C-alpha cells in the first residue's frame, strides 16, 4: 500500500492551503531522492472549498496526481452515510498500492464540521496515515505557548493517534485583529499589521521545538506575503462590477479609505492600492486627489452607498473611460464593508503564479531542517485499523474468488450476507436448500438474490454422498441407514460437498451450535497432515491495531506440545492475512518471576515453538500487560524480543481465552471476527448465533482467503 500522510488542522483559522502547497512543493522537489515516483493529493472537503486543489490543477498538475475529494462537511459523525464515505477514503487509498507512491490528504477544520477532531482522528487511524498537525502560534509568550501545549495534550489524551510525525506552526507571532477594533478611525486596514510583523530568532525557534512532541517547522508570519487579488476581495464582499479591467491579474497590497481626512493619507506610492470611496465623495476624489497625484494604473476602486449618488458614479466612469482601472460598487456603507473585510482571509492569490512560487519558497524554506525520514516510510510492521483490516479482507478475497457453501440458507442474515458477498465479489456463495423457499424468504425480507448465486437442492443430491460417508466413517461402524439419516442434516451434507472438492470452503453456525459445525468437519474433513490438532483464533479489531487471540473456542486444556502447535498455527494464519506475527504466550507470570504447573506448561510450549520455528518472534511466559505495553515490558521483561508490541496472544486454556475475548469484545464494543478454525485440510468456519450480517460477510471473506 502507498505511504499516506494526513495534514490535521488544530485551529479553524489555519491556512491549510498555504501549508499543503508548501509541503507538496517540499516533497515534490525531494521525491527522487526519497524513492517516491508518484505524489497523490485529495481533501476531505468539497472541491469549491479546497483551494489547494484549484491551484494544483492550475499550476502543478504535471507533478501531482489529483484524486477525488471526499466531502465530509455535510455528514453527521458516525452516521451510515459517514461510514460509507470512510470506506470510500480507504478504497481510494488502497487503489494506490505501489510502495513508491505517496498520498497527501488534508483534513477538515471546525469551521467545516463541528466534529472535525473526531473525523480527522477516525479517518487517519482507519487508513493508517502518518499525521502532521497544523496550527497557528499568533502570540509568542510563555502563557500563550502553555495554553497551546495544554490544548494539544488534551486532544491527544482523547484521540490517541498512533503515527504522529509532528506539528507545523504557521503565522508564528502574527498580530490579532481584535473584534473591538475601531474601524471608524478609517485608517489603512493593513497598516497596523505592518508595524507588528514578527520574526523568530534562533533562540525562540529552538524553545518552540523543545516544547512540543516534535515540531517540524515554525513559519514566521510575513505581512509582505499577504497579497490577495482584487477579484477575491470583491467576490467576498458580493460587490458588482462596473468596469472589469485586467481584474484577474490585479493584486492588492493596501486598502485605503477615502474620506474627509484624505489629506492625511498622502503617500509616495499608490500602486496596487484599493480605494474605498463613498459615492458622495467621488467628485472630490477625482478633482482634489486623483488628478493632483496623477493616478493612472495599478489601482482599484470600490464605491459604497452606490444607490445614493448615481450621477457621481456616471461621472467617474466617464472620466476613467480610457484608463486601465477596475471599478466595483456596493449599496452597503463604508463601515459595513470594513467590518466584513475584517473577516477576509488575506491569504493566497490564485491568479499570480509568480506570487504562489514566492509564497511556497518562503514557507518551504522553514522545512529545511526537517529530518527527511518524514517522507520515507519507516513503519516496519503493518498495523491495521478495524475498517482498514475489513477492507483488506475484501481485497484479499477478491484476488482468487472461491466457492463458499452456506448450509443455513433459510436464515435471512445468511441470504443477505450471500447477496452482499456476491455484489462485492468476495466469494461465489452457494446456498443449500429448497430454491422456492429461499426465494420466498428473500422476497419477504427485501433481499435481492442475483442469478449468479447458485442454489443446490439437497433432496436431489443426498443419495450421491451416502457411499462416501460410509467410507469415511466405516471405522466407527456406521450403517447405511445411519448415513441416510445423518445426511438429512444440511451441515453434514455441505461438509461432504466440501470434502469432495466441489466447493472451497464452508460457513455455518448462525442457527446451529458450534459443535454442529465443527464435529462434521473433524469427522469428514479431518486435520491437515502437518498438524496434530484443530484450533481457533479470533481477530480482535482494536481501534489502532488488529490482535489475534487463540485458542478461545476449541481446545479446553491443551498441553505444552498442543499449546506450541496452536501458536505456530496462529502465526501461519496471521501471515496469510498480512500480519507479521509477534507472539505472546500468556500466563499469570512473566519470565521466571513465578512457578507452578500452568507457568511451566507455557514455558515449555514457548521453548518448543522456538526450537521448531526459530525465526518467529515469541515471548513466554508473559503477562498481558507486559505483552502490550512497552513501559511495563521494560520493567517486567526488559530483554523481551517483542518489547510490549505483541499482536498474537496465546491463552493457556479455553477457560481464560473464552472469558477474556468475550469480556473485551462486550466491554469495548469491538468488532470481533471468528472463531476461524485452523489446522483442517479444508476451511470450515463457525458463526456465532448472534452474528450480524457484517460478521457473516467477513467470515465468508476469511474462509475464501484460507482456501
């Protein structure tokens, strides 16, 4: 899968466009040295809001591949529609599966969604993205930095991001335009910004880097870069155009309010100025100001209260007839316009490539001391999020579509799961039952069954398997009458169909007990020749990683040899699903801190695994806390090879395993896939009788992958 970096704004006023483009520019210039052949980009807002996409498509389309934006701004967090969009993000990322590709995603801010923090966290974890936080640092003071640090710590306390690359601070030391600022003074809106321009010195920059977990860059605020275009300002003000003269290429460096104090605003240079003039003062502006200063070009004019003095406006238009000066008007008064301009984002100009290059060069220059490892994939062990793992199962099962037989075909959940699996291309589901009855149940429950879903009529084929069942069970003295009676059970019939290689796997248990599913498998399919027993595992889908628990369903009290085999089977199963095994052989004691028969059993089992599979990462006996916590591992097992990073947990007996998996599943509300049987010659998997449709779909997927 591609490397994914996600930019997460921590402030609703963060200039994401500037930072995004600068990071793209920074990575793009170094991608050859860092082994990236392709750079992809998309955002979590709609296209009209994502200014980065507009600029990339206009100027940088040759170096960046733009993907489809996925808009979360109008969806309730955790709604059905929201989860559909999350799956779209995962699919878009997984479609780019070249390890030499880099995907850059910009998150959503609180202006765009009230649950922005939750959405950014949920998506970043589900796509296993590496996160760069983006924030402003407008005030440089101990109190302000303390406040910022506490805010970030609070965010990370509730949202435990697993892959944080660091934080970038922009607008460091920028002034703040207070709401109570008195615009009646009618001075240059930007003049107070110029006086307060802040540049960090080396000491301040170092202090900032030491205060936060990993400060990648601190970008000082620079007033000289605040050059919006005139069209952006007028669009923001909803002003109407009178004379549209080279509007797209005209940028604004200063805004000047022409009023009764105009004699006090005499300047040497008025290039790139926007004059805001009340319609009543137009003639004064022309006669006493414009003519005297010989203003000819590179200015713009906005007329306020245009409805009052239309003759003055006509006079202005006539006077400017042969001049290259854009003119706009609004019916609002000057104070209203100034109040609205206070909210304008004096940010980036879409229409001036020279300006964009200048801006990107300025911002990316502060990335110079970033360790370039942040654009190299340093994650050695893949850790799947729940949605990512489920999507991974679907993709694996699609690679080689297998035939999976479902003997419980009168259960609506089974029919719905078969319909979904067929639609997604996960497997070719085969239903065992009376076709008329199956179609009636499907119709009554609003389930669409494609013609591609095969239905086998049991009554038409039972006799075909009598002789085979007699042969397989002859050592148990089975009679023909007994065989005929047993074949009335669709699970036994389906197991024989699997044994005869007519299908690739079997899923049952939605309405039958575990024993009714597993017993026929043990009797008919039997154990794989390389193993001595059949065991089970559960995939426990924790928020940040998928854990494997074994054995929690089959073996009551395995001895050391059996426990070792369960561990080896579980490791082999993990590899099939793209999980690099790190095994913890669980006990109530870690290392040599305790004794007892149960501890010795686990210690011996660990030794057996090490002798048979010396390349496996395994630790035992070990307590659960030392197996998952690096901090605890340093105290209890300082020389552990898994060092608190286990992902396969082998329980010493069924009692502890079954209790633990159910307690964790119910207490945390986890998705739990399984039990998946391992050690059989052909895959047979049992469902919980309370299994949801989603559970059944994923069980069909893992059965398909096993086969």
